[in-house]
């Protein structure tokens, strides 16, 4: 029965994205904004989580502002759906027109990291059109691998992996991420990680994030320390026009062992997270606020159970 249910969901999702691809882009955006508004109204669970997160990150903001930001973040996912529906048609000309590198914080920082002669580690987050970032960078001529959590629906997972693998990109399953990452970097290729999700205490370290302590994966810091590969924080940032973005790359970070591995893991994980926080505070409406980011705390407390 699960196989049949997964297949029906797959058919529905494929049909939905086919519809988005057929619709004129301007109409597809408005259609998805309307759907996002409906989801915002009916999805009480994630609306509650989002408001808790916004209260933790922006304690001085009023409730009306938080609700507005949260509703816009739902709409942002609607815009990303439109982009995903057209992902197969993204080429270099389209990427240059709608998704250029940001001036002074763009391709020059990536090329500086590449000058060191090896592969590059990217760190990013669920901000703006994050699914499009690898495709846009590859369309500019720089394919990479990136770590993903496989979907429970294997039909959708296979389809999404095919989409993600356009233009030479490769999706790497989370279960084999470290082993594959070592090989990728050894081959002087690039790999990207999303580092803004909550994990169990035994799997990460606690670092400051949005005014709270957040349990964050330390695997990126461990990988950077082991391989000496430079780490480039990279993000897809929105513009004032729907469907137009800029690719932002911060200067490369070189992780250098101090002799105290535990301290190094915390120090560099905190440094990577600092850039994620900077972009979220600049574009608060673009982050995925419905995730229980602060569920794991050093004292065992959980802000979402209050």
C-alpha cells in the first residue's frame, strides 16, 4: 500500500510541476503565492513553529511583523517551486540574466578558493531558492556535488535527484556524505553542505545562532581541518523582482588545526554559522522558519513544547 500511495503522490507532484512549467512565469508566481497563502492559513503546526523561531531570533519585533515575515517565507517556497519546474531549461545565458554573481561578493571569492589547487567546500542554508543555487553555479560553468537527505518517497527522490544532477551536478546521500566528500575533495572537485538544520547533540556541537545556542553539524569543520580544503559560504539572495536572484560567495575560510580538535570544531562551526545568520538577518523572509531549529539544547529544554 505504501508503494501505491507513494506512486500516487509522485504522479500528483509531477503533474503539479508540469502545470507550473506550462503556465506563463508571471502567472505561475501568482498561482504559487496564492497556494502559499492558503498553506500558511491551514498549516497551524508550522505556523506555530515559525512564530516561536521568529520570537527567539527577533525578540524585539512585534507580532504583526513576525506574521508578515513568516507569510512571506511561505511565499518564497512558492517561488522556488516555479524555479524548480523550469530547472531543466536553465542554461548559462539564463543564469547570467536572472542569477548573476553578486558584485564584490561573488565569483572572485570562489576563484580565490580554487587557486589553492584543490576542491572547495561550500556551506549554505535553506535560504531563498537554495535548490537552484547548485544548478545556477553549474550553469555558469562550475558543477559540484552536494549533500542531501533522500526523500522517503523513492519515486520523488529519483525524480528530484535527476533534476539536481543537471549540468554535471551530483547529489550525495547524507548517510555516505563524509566518505564521498573525502574522495570528491581528493579529486579536486567541490562539495556543498546545508548546515542550518537541528541535529542530535551526539552528532554536532553547540554554537551561537540567531541569539540562541543551536546544535549544528561539525562534520564540515572536521572535513575542512582534515583536508585543508577552503570553505566558501555561499547563498542565493533575492532581488526585488520575482525570479531574479544573485549568487553570493563570501571570502574563503581556511581551517587551521590548533592542536585542540574539540575547540577547533566549535570555533569553525560557529564561524560558518555566522554567515548563515548574517544572510537570514538581511533577508528574514527567505529562511525556512518552520523547522525546529532549536529543539536540541544543552540543558535538555525544548522551546517548542512550551
